[in-house]
């Protein structure tokens, strides 16, 4: 069994419609009525390909996700959460991420403010893990190819393409 890197009791900030912190909640108690904060890091190589990963729990569906996305923890600034998520999911240590967009999103999993960041790197100079707690495979894809991608990945690429 794969152990996930998050804990159900990690604390998350609750925010209002203006993205102002109004409280704190345990991850295990959060539901679709709560407004939370999330990050997405688009790791883009110099040939304009984006890094995606196949999560252990999505293997059968063959749904690929953006590597470096997740909840922002309570007390964590969005850029800190982005760096943490990116490292936890890919072992890439980013000194500088470029913030490019914040969007309020509502979907079947809930609602919240998503902070989008970009990291441009030379894919030849990084070594991705073969298998970690969350992802079992990684690959670089052309941004025009969106089949087999999660909704978050499709949304992220759509925003990237329109900016």
C-alpha cells in the first residue's frame, strides 16, 4: 500500500469569497461547502512541454495530473505551498516560482482559490523519482495534447494557453 504524504489532520485555512482567512479546519473535516486555498505548479521545459504524473490511485483510469498541486496548509503562503507540493510530488527544489494567475474554482470536489505558478526548467538537467508516495510515473507532454489529463491539468493548460 502507498502511504500518502498528507495527513487527514493537517490544518487548512478557511477563506471567504474575497480570499480572506476566516478560520482554520482539519483536512478531514473540510467539505464542499468550505472555501479553501490550493496551488498548481506548471513545470515547463524549454521545448514548451509540461510535466505530468500518473497517480497511484488513478492508474486504472490512466488519468495524468499536474505534478505540484494540492492544498495550501494553514499559515503557509501560496508560494511556500507551491514549493512544498512541487518537492513532495517530484523532488524538484524550486528557488523561484513565477506566480501568474489566481482563480476561484468550483467543481465536484469543492471550491476554492487556486494559485497558479510556473517553473521553467531544462528537463535534461533533472532526475525525477521512479516512484514516490503519490505518483508512479512521470512524463513530459505537449500542451496541445490534453486527452487523458485530469480536469485540473486541463484547466491549468487552458489558462496557460490563453495568457
